């Protein structure tokens, strides 16, 4: 057999040259005197900054904290694999980001890049976000609490089938995803389809696939992405499945809208599907367009809410001393207002527990992520070049001792105490759905999450019912899984949780 070592040596040499060229190209692209003026966490050298990008992948919390505390009242930057990310250390500069117009600091561009929307969600009318306007104008003003509450009870009974004093083991992450999917879709598509397990699985798996394929695409050059997606993607088949689930309702409603008009039929449903049908324009009025929008609405609504809620359950399991005060909070509110939205609004400790969970263990480490479409100058006079990502260091702000005393300590009633201190006039300031410059898990300002009040209502009602209906614990010897971070995202581990009917 011929000696293959010279060939192997040439392959290794060429691979090394390719890596070096790639680094040099990246170095050239990252050179900018405007960025040189901004302090760096990690290496400033454009080539060595790739090592810092690797560190950020696994120690984002530490790097953001380091920059936030050491950069003074100004800005710092961290390296990602594709761009520099510049972050402010004070509220005035965070406000600069929030107030900037979208043609200067784009909100959509980073989202499209992260999710690779051209190849994943892929709306028929690109860059049209009319579904967000529907959520703001229709859903938030008309949240059907009774429907949500009724579906929640049915979903819990089906998902946590306790009998007598026996404990039942529940895989909590997937179970809460199904529960949130079901009660959300009661409002999205009505009671029949929301209970269809196959429909739930489709929407849950679609979100997982989008994130998975987007992660793969972000590592590829643009010219390879279409070919790779044709090989690996099952998203087109999922679009088709969503269409088939929606087709009967779509065709029936379309016929009634043509025959009877928008507001004249007596049994007219009041859900997101019909709102989208009424507001869609052009190609988006097709079944294909509406199916893609419904998948997108589910993508936005289910996973962040279910994972945030699961993290709250983990906190409850790790701190069972909160269970009894939470039960008292719920029972007092229900005795006064019943199971109504007004009653939910008076569950101050339930609300505080969720808000404190978001503060310490929100799903994102940064917020207000924007891409500079042209050079942008902060109010302190520092300019970042076009193509730079800017963002607020959320995890560092949420653990700032000047804002939150004992910031690393979980105090489930931290915000309930602030309500008592500030009095009734400031009650809304400390509730979970309210954003501020110091509490931004839902974002802040005009681009804050449009569905946050809906998500908050779901989580509060769910937590309230769980604490008054069940006892819960982990299996003997098991511990609550701690979240871990990959880049700017916090990832939850799964656990089996034991439930039984409340015994006292």
C-alpha cells in the first residue's frame, strides 16, 4: 500500500491555510477605529477575539457581569463569532437603544439572523408583522379569562392524573409545554383543535426544529444554506400539516364571511385565527399564509412561557417554604373576587414569585438586541459603526446591587414587599407584565413583547391552581436541575416531578 502520509500532510496544511484565511478575513471585517475606543471584555485583537467568542458561548453571565462592573458609566463590548456586541452600563445609554428608530437600530434584523427566517418561518409577505398588531389590538384588550381558566383545569386534570393519595411522576418540561400549548390555543383556534394532541405536538416540534435548523444555518455561508435546507429540513411538511389542521375551520369561516359579512353571524368565533383572517392582506389571506402565521404565533407564545413557568416550579421545589404563603395568597384573593381576572390581579405573592424568577433566571442574558444599520452615536458621544450589534446586558442589570439589594438571593416576595412599601398608587409598577429600565425580561418600550399580559395571566393562573390543588416534590435523592447558558440563552434541564392531590 502506498504511503498516504504526504497526502495527509498536504490536507492538513491546506486546512490550516483555510482556517488562517478565514481568521484573517474575520479580522479585517472586525477592524474599526470606532470600536477600538470601547473597552473589551476578553481579547480586543480581532483574531484573538475568537477565543473570547468561545468563552462567551459558555460564560456569558460572567463576561456581562465583568463588563458591566468594570467599564464604568459607559459602554463595553464582547466578541461573538460574527460581530462585536456593544452593551451599555447605565440606564441613560439603555434608553438610547430603546428610543432609536428602527431604520437606525433595527429590531427585526437580529431576530431574522438568529432565526434565519428566510429559510425557517418564511412568511409569504416577508417583513410583514401584522400578527403582532393583531395581538396588541385584539388579544390584549379581549383576553377571555373564563375560557383560559376552564381549559387550564381540563389540561391539568389530563396532564397530572392524580388519584387519591398516590404520587404520579410527570416529566415537567414537556408536560408544561403541552399545558401552555393547549390553554393558549383555546384562544388561538378554539376548544376542539386546542385539545388535539397531534396539533399540540406539531406546534411544539415546529419551534424546536426552527431553533435547531437556524443554529445549523448560522454556521454556514449564505450560498450553502438553500441546498442544506432542502436536504435536512422538514419544515415544509410541517407547514402542510398545519394547513390540513386549519383547513376545515378556514373554509367554513371564509364561506360565512363571504355570505354573512364580518359581524353578522351569530355564532361568530372570537379567536386569533379569525382575527388574522380578517386583518390579512394579499397572499397572507390564503390558507398557506395563515398556517405560517399560526405556527409563528405558537412559536412566540408557547416555549418562552412554558420554560419560564417551569423555572418557577423549580424554584418552588427548591424553596418549599413558599408553598403555604402562596396558597394563602390565592385563597384570600379567590374568597374576595372568585376565580376571575380581578381575583388573579390580587394574587400579589403569586405575581411576585414569577417576577423574581424572571429577574434571576430569565431565558435571555441580553435584551433590546438591535443591529446598527448606520453609524449610531450614544448620548455620551461614543459612536458604533454600521453592522454592530448593540444590546442591554439583562443578566447584569437584574443582579445589580444598586438596583436590587442582595441581588443574587432569590426572594420570592421581593416585589410584593415593594408593592406594600409604595402603596396602592404604584401597584402596577411591580407586577410581572410591567416593564421598566431595570426589569426587562419582556423587553421594554414600544417593542416590548406584545403578548406579555396574556403570558403573565396564563402563568399566574397555572401557578395558583397548582399550589392549591397539589402537593409536589422531587424523587428521593434528586435535586432541582440548574439552568446552563449557551451564548446569550439560558437553557433548562428536565426533571421528573412528583404530584399528588393536596393533603391538607
